[in-house]
C-alpha cells in the first residue's frame, strides 16, 4: 500500500468519543447513591449530542466522568470512556494530563465564577496553554489567545481585564475560550448558559455553533432546557434517575418521542410561539437514588405503567438510530397512528 | 385596582474612600402602569431591569424614592362599591397591617423563603395570626383546607412537616398557600418556578392559574421567562433598565412587538422545535446597570434604530399605539 495515502477519511469515520456502560455510585452516610447506571452513547466527529434531564438524573455526573473529575466519594463501578483507543477511566492522573484540555475539555455553569480574581483573564488562558504545552512560546500563546477571544466574540482589549471588570456573559465566554485553548476534539458544556440572560445566551450559542463547525469539534451539551437543546444539538439523550432512557436524532426524539418521560418533558415546556397549549407536568418527585424503585425507575410517575414495569427492568426498543428503554414505548405506525410499544416488539 | 404613577426607586452606590454615595442606580425610574382586577400582568425583562424592585414596592417590602402606588381594594361582593384609592406608599401604622391582607408575595427560592424551624401549619397560619383572623382551631381548618387545595393532600400528612422534609415543589406549594391564606386581592410572584424542576413547574403554574380563578386573585408575575409570562398572564409589560418600554395584551405583544428591545428579546428566546430558524437578534453591545443615566432614551446605546432624534430628546414616554398597547419610543 502506498505510504502516502491520506488516512484522514478513515479518521473521520471513527467516533470522537465512545461511552460504554458507565456506572457510577457515590458513597454517602445514607447509603450508596446509584447516580449513573449503564450509560452508553457514541459521539461522532463534529457532532453535538445533548443530554437532558432534571435534577438528580445523573447528567452532570456523566460529564464529570468524561473528564474523570470525580469527588473522593465517587466509585466507578464499571464502564469505559474511549477517546480513540484510549480509555480515560483506566488512566493515571499523569496520563490524563495529556488528554484533559488537549483532547477533551469542559465548561460548566459556574465557570464564569471560577476565574482567578487576581490575574488578568488573558494571562489565565496563556498559563493554561503553557501548562498543557499547546504552544511553543509565550508569544505564540498570546497570539493564540487573541484569536480565541475573537472566536468567542470578545474584543481584543478584554485580554487585559480582570474577571470582576467583566459581565457574567463575558466571563462565561472567557471560560469557553479557555476550554478551546488547546483545540480539543471534544468539549463538554454543562449548563453553560443557564445563569445568563436570554440575549447573551443567544450570542454565546451562535458563536459556539460557528466554532464547532470551524474546528470540527464534537460537543456534549448538558442542560435541562429543551428549547436550547432543540437548537444546538444533532443527537439527544434523555436521562432519568441515573439511566439513559431514550436516545436518537434530536428531530426524531422531539417529533416522535418513544419514552413516556420524554413526552412528559416535551409537554412541560411553555413556548412563546405556536398555539398556547395546556402544560402537563408529572406528578410526584424524582426517585431516591439510594433506594431505587424495582423494575423501571420511572414507573411510580409513569402514566403508562403496568405490573411488569414495577417488576422488571425494561428492554431496549429500537427504530433505526432511535431507541428507548421501555415496556410501553409510544410509537408511530406506518399509518401514522400511535400504538403501545408491545405491538412493535415483534416487528423489530 | 392598582395604579402605579411615576414610581421611582433609586439606590445609592458608595464610591470613594469615604463611602459617601455619589452615584445612584436608577433601579426603577418613573414607571407607571395599571394592574386591573382579574388581569394578571407579567413584568418581564433581563437581570437588572428593575422588575424585582417593582414587585417589592407593590407589597411594601421597599419604599419608593418618589411616585405613588394607588390601591383601591376590590368590592367584597359584586355589586358593592370597592374601597377608596389609597396611596400605599404613604400609609403608616395600623393601615399598613390592614393593607398586607390585600397584597402578598411568593418568592423565587423555595429553600430560603421559609423558616426552617417552623412546621408547615405555623408557616401558613402565621399571616392569619398577624391579621387576627380566626381562633386557633379555625385556623387549623382553614390551613388544612388550603393545603388540600394546593395539592398537599391529605393535609394531615403535611401540617407538621418541616421545610427540609419537603421537596422544592412541595415547598413552593406551601408558599402559595401562605400567600393565599388571608384572601389577598393581589399576589406578587417573583420567578415562582425558576428554581423548580421542569416537570414540576407545570403543576405549580396550573395551580396558580386555577387559584386565580377560584380565589379571585390577580398576579403580578415577575419573570425573565417570556414563555412563562405568556402562559400565566393576560398582559405583559417589558422593562429595560428601570423603565417600561412596552406594555400590552399578551398575544398581541408577542405577535406584534413594536419596541426594538421587545423585538430583540423575543427573537432571542430559543424555540423547542428542532430546525426552527430564529431571526437574527437585532441589538448592539452589552447590558449594564442604569447608573446616573443621561436624560435620553435608556435603550439608545443598544438600539438598532437609534437616530439623532433619540440622542437629543429625553426618554420617550409610553404612548398608546393600539388598543391597550403602549410603547415608549420616538420612532414607532
């Protein structure tokens, strides 16, 4: 084989990130919190994957696991997080240092508040670049920071400002610039615009989309906001009580949700456009993750729950690249009507 | 029922080494609006626009720097005459306590707004005690009935719980019960659902809507979330840096926004429809607080339509551009 053949196309086919059976517990005084249970998904290069769910669903724990930034009381029971052939979860801190920031990095909700108040913001990014050996000289690091600021929509003179001189939105953009500093393949964004006003949020989301396209970067976007996720993501995973209950192309999950929880979530969101529909939430509360309910974790709140849901863990129902773990998935037949999923088990 | 006239609230900022106030934040600046009975009003805007301050002024948690808040208590029975108009900013003493029967507040944070050492019964019964309504056993019945009505049922299970034994949604229901127990004429709700999980919010909003009907309560809903304001309110007032820039019937304002800020705000709201192409958000620069603002339109620096007229004229006043639809802009 000719050694000069360009292998790039093969690299493009390989996923940017593969998460396999991620299972995490936290040890607390009250008992073991089953925070993440058997979560698996694949992220293609340049793709934005959303993880939505409410408090306690485990999405932030998943995010932290992807960077292996876990608190002392966390126990990784099993699972793999693959960047290329490398499983981050088996690496030592030393090995991880070569991956964090350079191959995978993270921006989280409070990032704008965790900038060092004593250093100018540009300087903080230069330091991060130097610490991770992403540039050869300080001069080059500085010019990279200028480019990054332009990328996130910050004026060049902001480089010399201190964090307290910038607004929340600007500080969040600095945090994003920092996460992009070494041009990682994957960026994890955890509720990055939740604390920001809607006009600032719009600007940041647009810039992030442009950056993603320019750099062919993959993104895991974590939020509780279904509207943002509709705009920003290509693939969507819905989490409930530590489990991934549904996954598919964003348009499919919105258009034809399979899991009753997904549908409930979609019908809980008021909108300023379209017909004003009555909102239907969910009764009850998210479950206790220490004493998880038997069978399907969603059954206590599910309008479609039956006896088998209370006893047995639900199977995976799959239609193309769209799947859900449910005994009674909502599904669309060829004629466009909805039937309970029991009738489609045979078809697949 | 309520008419705010040229309501102003200024906060001093300490500057200089001797901490003498030399600058003023114009949190609320010459704001006028009506809150008619039965027409819930959504006060929307981004952080720092003054909406929370107005909410607190309307329940006398803050006193205005200038302006009037005229309150006419609604008639007890239809056919009766209502109360006379009173400027609640001027009342003192016992009159204040009487007033508080009419105006209550629900706060954003269900974890901070309740005394952690008090059980639910005491929290909800307290306004009754303060107002001297009913004897002990009567209060118990009243509170139990109300707990059932807000969905904390059976009430007996909740009466003696402490806040830490309740979820966020349950605490907010207690807050709603507490606000309604004295039968107020209006309730200021400041972001009542923003700290709750999404699937819980719908229940709380529907509850508030239902209670508005059955208890005859009018809401002043303070929120940054236009979708929530749409769901809950018949009218919406948009605020920017201490001023109301547009006010009108909800559906009309959303369909036909006239002020450039309202348009920018609406176009920035994400839409839960994959593939939906929103318009470009037409606004310049970044937001900032109204500290010692110059006398011209507050929106001048960010307005895509800003012209010479805007630079040289004082801040525009609200003018009627359609039935019930007012806009403060020189160019509309």
